[in-house]
């Protein structure tokens, strides 16, 4: 079955439920955490692209086949303390806008923006029992809205923000450059959203708040939320769902395709990642593997991604998708080139020691990797290399990868499993030179063959 057919079938099911679906209880934050709200301020992205199914997303300009957008966002303080919102300082959240697409079975980031440096929380009702405060703080249970026109003035570079601690120097040392209709905006290639070129594509916008006092209370892992949208033409978006609160957009991939596996991955002693994996059986002895790695808030960032390969594994059709930075952002966007050795398939950026602004998987971004292999999936330890220096330089995450079939010597009856049936066959041939049961080929079925079989017990 083709990927487009699988996606179409999943979409039909999803459409039937998503118009009313919400992963958060709109009655307020009191329902979270087993009935107890988190301690301290907890700023979450309550709405992306406007309230309900709105698509408060405005096109501001077009340059060289790229569209410049901004969309509205609403935050909510789910905590039990007011949240800092001191205008003109580094004690106020910054707001990230991102766009993703699912096409040809792959989840890919297609747009990124500079950050809105927020100001003056209005403490409006709409997300809980609002305890309104002054402009300098967001009250407990209160919302604060920035419509598209406000978020269009995005002046904070992502490179200046530590999303794990929430800290940044202010004022910012660089400012966005380019035409006013494009600079700092959510820039998306027209070809990536044209309905005629993306007939079966699904789109998501994602809003993320990074707030210093929120992070100081260890509440920074729930700050991204997404909404399902579509582009009715090459310029105009339409909202299709309510905002899926505290859910990064990578969960939208899983919502439309239940075979996608999304797992949280904690960088040791630091930020949070999400690994999305999908494997397609092509029905011809090959499998397509897709991995999407989303960095929610790790400042150390990911500098390499590797997949173990056995001697029997052959890979082809390698692909890669990353982020296109713009508007004078100092971050590099050089594509990662894959390398294949006898033991692994690996993608990686330049080393931090060579280029501290190299194209690592930084916070608020997702890189996607894909390839075709001649072996099916099994449990595999994927390697994740950390970009910035620290206590460790690499760690592993258990997922799936192409694995050589097990060499089950003890499967003497060749039924695909080493079990009691193989033992019975061997015992029946005891003392003979039966080649089927003479596992070690020494001319006699004896205790040595029994030991080999028992060592392989359960092998499949």
C-alpha cells in the first residue's frame, strides 16, 4: 500500500474527530497533574493561530519564491504564581513560530521565524480562573494574546536564547535584516505550500513560549502547542482544528498515522527532544525508514545522528531535511551530508570547536532523515551526538533500525524459532551423524550440539 493511500485513509479518520478534539481541558489548568497544578509560574502556548479553529495567520510579503507570514498566539499561566512579563528586559517570554508539513510519509519542518520579544501581559480570561495582575506579570489562570500583527514584529534571534534555562542577554546584539515585509517573519517556500504541488500534504503551525521564570521552576517542557491548518491556495491558510495544547507538532504526525512512534528523549541533565519514527514495508524486500528529531529546548543541541548497520544491511535513497535560517540570523544552515561505514549510517554537522554557529539541531527545530534498506526493522540503539561541549558528548536512544536476521544455529527444524521442537529433533538424532542436528559439524550429534541449541534458545 502506498504512503499516499495510507495517509489518505488516516486523514479521513482524523477529520471525523479533530474538529472537536482537544488534548487539554478547556475548563482550566486544575485538571493537570493528577488534580494539582504545577508549582511556580507555568507559561504554556494556549492558542496557535487564534482561538478555536481560527487561522489568525497573515501574509506580509513574497520574495524570490518565499512567503513571509506571522500568526497569532495566546499564552496561559497554568502555574500557581504570577509569571514575569517585564517589558524591555530579559524577564519576559519570547515567542517562536514554526510550520511543519507531512508529505510522502515524512514529517518535515518547512518554516521558521525570529522570535517575538513580548511585552505587557493583559491577564485576560479564557484559560482558567484568571487572577488579573498588572502589565508586568501574567496572572494565575490568565491568558495573554498577541495577534498576527504583533508577532510580525519578531526581533529576537533564536541564536541568542537558551531555551532550557530561558535566559538571554538583552538588548539583542543583532537585528533582523531584509525588506520589512519579510524580515523576521515565518518564511515558507511557496513551492512547499502550493496545493497543486502538495495535494496530499498535511500542515501544522506550532507556537512555543520560552520564559525565564517558567524554566527556573522546571516548567519548560510543556511550552509548545500546534494547530492543523491547510493552504487553500499558495498564500492563504485555513484553520482546521483547535490548538493541541502542550503538544509539539510532531504529535500531529502520529495523530494522522498511528504507525508513527513518537518518544520523548531527555538529553542527560538537560533539555527535551522528541524522536518520531516510521518504517514502511515496500513489499519487495525493502523498507523505507523515516526519523524526525525535534529539539524542544536543549541548548546543547544535537550535532550528529547515527544508525547501526550490520554487515548484511544495504542502504540507498538517503534523504535529509533541515531548517532554512534567514533575516541575518548568524546560525549556519549547511545540510548534513551522510557517511556510510561498515558499522553505521551517520549524519553530522561541523564540530562546535570548528564553528560554534554550525547547523546543529537547535531548540525549536526538527531535522528529518530517511533511507531505504534491504533489512526489516528491529530494536536498535540510535546514536545522538551533542553539539556543545559538556560532561558527555554522545548518548543513545532505543528505537528501531535495519537489523541483520539472527543467526539461529539451534533452529534445526528451520521453523524460525529455537524451541522445544528443535530439542526433540536433536534428541531423536542423538549419537548419529544426521547433518540437520549436527550443529557444530563434528560428525556426531552429542552434548556439544545440545549446548549450542540451548545458547540459542528463543532465537527467532
